[in-house]
């Protein structure tokens, strides 16, 4: 085979030597030199080398970089202290915040403790006040009960004193105010007679009750009356109560209610245990009236009997009807109105 007519490119491939970086940039600022094939005067707008088709953008970037890095600035001690100071300040700030929180919590705790202590003290004070009020109420209640009992006792005493006063008013009269008995007419029928409603024979049972107390002179002691004595005073002095004066009349038949004078001698019962029984046996109560069972003595007349127990004015009131129904026999019991 002939080789005529065949056109072979016998040129050897061109060998491209790399261009050093310092020659990449041509003298003109808008032109480049291809670092691969060394083609010069390439426009900076071209992205590829027209000869070897190498990418020129990367070389442009590399060309824009400085040849040497600037030397590092030495770090001074003051610059090194800045972070430390910042750390210290930050740590100090954290400490201050922590301490502030702790102090605030402590203040809150102190306030709460003080408030609780105050409330506790208030409760104790209120409890003490309530206890004091309770004791005061109990004391007042006790005092009221005591006062109530005292009032009851005083009421009983007043009732007793009232009864004694009523009996005393019927018996006790000062001698200076008591008129001596007037001598009534020899025949009391000419004046009046004892009222049958207030002066009448005692019942047999009453007489038998009196006979149970048979006493001798040894059972009595003698007392000499003074000019200021009354039967009520003598009874109160020796028997403890003035209203026992009918017992004195029972044992001293010579006496009348208004005949107690200085030097008059009276028999006083020694054994006061019999006092109440004797009193109840000789006293008869009819409603609000009190009668004494009087024993008729030898020589008693209707007038003399009445004069023993009543004043002159009272005799006029008592002697009002005929005495035909009243038989004055010695030893017989009749009832004398005392109150």
C-alpha cells in the first residue's frame, strides 16, 4: 500500500512546560499567561486557555491570593489577661447572683419564721385569754351559785325573821310604852266576854300531849329578870329563839306577857333538847293564827286570864261575846290567841 495521498501529521506533540506562578500575570493587568502551556497575552476575560484548553479561573483565584501570609501579631500578657479577667468577672457575677439569691432566700426564711413565730405567739395569747375568760366565767358561775345559795339562805332567814318579828310584835313591848292593866268591873259580863272563836277549850289530845312532859324543879334553873327584859329577850337569851316564849309561860304560870319586871324570877329549862317538843305540844296553829294551850289555875277568872296576854285595848277587842260557853275549871286547857 502506498502512502501517497495520505497526509499524516508527523509533528511531534508539543511539550508544554509549566509556567511559574510569578509569570501567570503578564505585564498588562488585563492579560494572563497560561500556566500550563505558557501562552501569553490571554485576555483576562477568557475562562480557558485557547491553546491547551486549561481552566484559567482557578489560576485567577490562586493569583489573587497573597504570596505570603502576614506575620501573626504576638500576643501580649495584657491580651492574655483579658479572657481571664472576663472569666473572673463572669465568675464574680455568678457568685454575686448566687449570694444575692441565697441572701434573698435567707431573708424570706427569716420573714416566714418571724411570721410563724408571731402567729404562734398570737395563738398562745388567745389561748391564754380564752383560758382566763373560762376561769373567770367558772369563777363567776361559782360566785353566782354561792350568791344564789346565800340569797336562798337569806330568804329563809328573812322568812324566819319575819315570823319572829310578827311574834315579837305581839309580845315585845317596852315597859315604858305598856300601860298597866286597868281593873275591869267585878262582873266581866257587864263589860264583855271572851270571844268563843279565839278562847275555847283545848282538845283532849293536846292535853294528853302536854302531860307527857312531867318535869320536876331539878329540871330547871332560876333566872332573875332585869328592868329591860321581856319574855322574848329571855327566851332568845336562854333558848336561842325568841318565839319559844310560850314555853316560859308554860313553866311560869305566875307570869303574863306584860308582867316581866326587875327581880321577877323565872324557871329556865335546863334540857333544851325537850324545848321543841314542849313548844309543839302547847302551840296550836290554825291557818295564820297561833294559839297556846293554857292550863286554868286555881283562882283564874276570865278577866285575869285575858289580862295576862293582852293589853287593855286588846281586852276590849277580845271580850266581845258571852262567856257562857267557856268553863274556867282548874286544870282544864283553853287556847289563847298569841298571833
